[in-house]
């Protein structure tokens, strides 16, 4: 059922929206939600071969090759708001700043930048430091903006930290980590745009939000949640950072990405990502997804890992 109240509100106030990174984990959820709410957006994807990843109504698909300037210029035409999601690669800063420059030239007024909690401090993480540079570029751009710093994704337990032989093998010791559902990030962004009545009367203007779930958990607790819901005993094996790096070498081709993930693992191991805020609930008036709810929703996928 389409929420016409929301669709009329956003249609009247926000103009055309460009979503970058639309075929990624978070981007796909944003595209789905906006389509369900009957909000027209332009979805930029790196390769039109990924078109099957986005099959929603009200979505204008456009090629957005970050290393092809004409596709960037074309994607920002007649756009008022950009939801800026960039890949975690060494060129992240170059990609983001180029989009921002051409967006400003094209008359874009407002950017919602998806960042990470690792950007909050200079020492942060490798990926966080890149996000931090982009954040500061936006601050100086003259554009209106909202920065959303999120914690790690629950979806990583499907895409990266998958259960193998009924074990979760990671080097995080007993440290607690805060995770968030990518669907909640999409919902948060939707709520920001829905309450944005104008550039001059935007309660989210020039705000930095840190959004998390309502719980931080260690991997022993996460293993218990998996066990109780799946119905099989899942254990957490606390492996060394060296073993974790060796495992990554079989999964990740880029040395840069391996180093970025390892730095993130060390960050988690120190307990630096156990942060909790109530920002999500304050803005959306809804409760964030708990880890148990996430597992229940995706139980068929997790059962495939435990056969």
C-alpha cells in the first residue's frame, strides 16, 4: 500500500532526488522504500548490468560511472537533493568531491551524506578518515547538508561475517559492537527528507547524526541469538588478527581493502564501535531493528549457512 500522505509531502517540497550507490546494500533499500512510498528518484548505478538489482516503480535508472565525468554531469542535471553514498575504495574522496563540485555547478541545493562513526575522530578508521575528509569538503561547499554517521551493518553477517561450520570466526575478543539494519538507514533518510519543508526551514540543516541500534553486543551474545532462533548451536571462535587477515586474503583481492577491514577489526576489538544513541528513535519515532529481529527476518538465509 502506497503512503500518499508522505508522497505528496515530499513531491511538493524536495524536487528531484539523486541516489548514488543505488545498487549497494544500503542504496537498494533506499530505492525500495522510496518506490513503496511513491517517491520518484533517480538511481545512479555504476553498471547498467546491475539493473536487475533495482526493479522498482518510480525509479529512474541512470548510469553513474564515478570515473567518467560525462555520466556524473548527466546524473546531477535537474537535481535538487543528492543522497551521497560512495564506495569504500581508495578513490572515495576523489569520487565524492567530484560529484559535489559538479552538483554545485548544476544547482543542487542539498546533500545527505552517508558516513560512518569512524569519521567522528581524526584517528578513527581508514574508511572513517576518508569519510571525514568528504564531510569537511561538504561543510566548505556552501551547500546545505545533513551528515549521517552509521555503525556497522547487520547485513555484514550475510555478506561478510557469514557463519561457517556453525561458527562465527572473528578477532573481536569480548568487545561489544553496535550494528544497524540497512533498512533502518533507508528509513532514517526518508524521514529526514519527509520533514524537510524547505531549504530555509530545514530542521536537519547542517546537522550531523550518529545512528545506531538500541543494543551493543559481543559476538558470544550474537552467537547465542543465532542459536536460539535458528535452532542449532552456533559458537563464536575468537581468532587472532593474523588468522583473520589470512582468511580475508581468500575473500578480498585488494590489499587496500584487506588493510581497511583489518583496521576496522582492530577498532571493533578495542570496543570503539560500541556506541549507542537514541537519534534514530528521536527522528523517526520508531524503534530501530534489534539483532534478534534481523535474524528472524533473514532466517532462511542464515539457515543456508548452518546446514
